[in-house]
C-alpha cells in the first residue's frame, strides 16, 4: 500500500511518523516545495527507508501526477488554499483524500466536487485535524450518549508550556492560519439557527486542572469545520471557543481594532507635495502583522494542547450532560510537538481507515458523518492521547 503526504512541515511530520507504524504500508511519498523543510523531515526520519522524498512544486500538474501515481490515499498538510486543487488531483488518480482544513470557504468548494468523487468511487474527508476534527467527533460521541441534545460547547487551544510576554503564545501552526481564525466570521448555532458572530468575542474565563495558569476562551473562525452544517436542526446551541492564557485576547484585539488584520493595501512613505504617490510603498497591514509575529513570537519550546467538548441534553426524562476532555504535551522522544501530534495523528487515523476500507461511504463527506467516534477515540488513546469522559445527571 502506498500513501502520499503533501507537505513536510510540523503536521506532516506527525502524519508520516504515524504512518511508519502501519504494518500494511510499504511506501510513503512526501511532496514538498521547500528543500530545506524537506531535508529537516529527512533527517528526522533518516532510519526509515520506506519514506520517499520528492522535492518540487505541486502547481506543476505533470510532476504532481507522477509523484502520486499508484497512491491509495493522499493526505494534504499543505496550505489550505491548495486543498481543492489537491482533491482534484486525487480524483484524477482515484485516490482517497484527507486534509487538515483551515478555511470553510475552501471546504465548501471541495463539497462541490462530491459528484465527481462519487463517480470516481473515492472518499474525500476535509478538516481532519484537532479543531476541526477531533473536537467534532467528541461532540458526536456525546450525542450518542444522550437521548436528546440541546447544547454543545467546544474548546481547544495550543499553548506554550512556559508562556512569555507579551502574548503568552508561540507558533504551533502557520501565522496565516492563526490570523484567519482571528479575523474571519464565526458560525455558531444559537436558538436553533445558524448565525454569524464576530471573532474574538464571547470572552470567558477558563480553567483546566490546578497546575495551569489562568486562561480565557473566545470565538475564533473555522474550528467547528462542517459540524454547524451537520447539526443544524438537531441541536439548539453549538459554539466553539479557542483557549489562550489570560490577557491574550485583549492584546490581539487591539491590533485588529487598529486595522492590522486588513488585507486592503495602503501606501507607506512620504511625497513632496502630498499629491504624487509614485514614491509610496504599497503594503497590506495584515502582511506587516504576519511578518512581525513571525519574527517576534517563539516557535521553539515544549507546547501543550487542551481540548474539551461539553454536551448537554436529556437522558430519558432527566437532564444530563457528558464532557470529554484531554491534554497532550510535546513528546521529546519523537520530537513531535503536542499540536503536531493532536492534529497530524487525527488525519493519519482517518487516512488509515480509508486505506483499509473501514469507511464505506463515497464522495466528499463530513468527518462527523463518516468516521465512528468510538473507534477514532480508541485510536487516539493507542497513540497516547487519552480522552476523559465525565457524565452527570441533573
């Protein structure tokens, strides 16, 4: 069996690392444009000859087609903007497809290819990371436990184990993806209706255990994946909030209130009389912010990931609730960050299910409608990500 992974960054390394433990997988192909990033993965996995490295640009359709030829599954750990294009490449190869999500407009475009996927006899499952991804399946597990569900509240965050000022944050994934979550509209279900709320709102204090500093949660975009579409009409309330250390939201919101999230170009510089703009340099505030954050925020150091799904409703005639939670930390033995483990392992689990024929459906499918939550949770626990379940009857 042969599987291709597009990308060789942090999440891709976790996906490939996980695939190396599959006994029925005899070849893993990694495609990457950046030779330096590719070499980092090669050195990390130098003792595994089953991994083949292809350096090139996936925009070269001929090169891409040759590189993924004969693959049963293709996993995209590339920037989200490439996911529709890569799904089309998978369709042409008649290979199953999994990605990490990151932008709901791209996911909508992928669902437009549902007919083609069914005709090709393949399954494509977007947004299979941690949030969206694992949190969606924890919500579905809670739905299985209750007779009627009224409210689902989801929380997740990747954090440094040792936060430093001014933001108490370090990069656990791309700066582009982070800013998208902070500036794009947020879909929730309120009183049975799908509504759009502003990002960075819904601020609340949050605690998790006794040993962690004070934290907070607030709305961010795209983290429920397709769950809002799937559960419309089935639950009264559904929301997702990102977890950060206390004070982070206010500092970030100030930057965006000042306009640093804007992608509208502005002129920077001076002209002699104020009328000639030829001397101005055109920049977008967002690109400036991306550059500054990339330079100033740490990328190294051990991280942790916290996730929680609280599901409320009724069991029989009684009010009841079930809560799922987990915490994962960077693994020094494998060299994988907590965010890479929680995101990459989720995608690898789904890809493995597709490769082994354990998911029967065909077409472009929502994760929560195609993957059994119980089996997925068991697979996470095998990988050292333990999910705690707490039930209460009111």
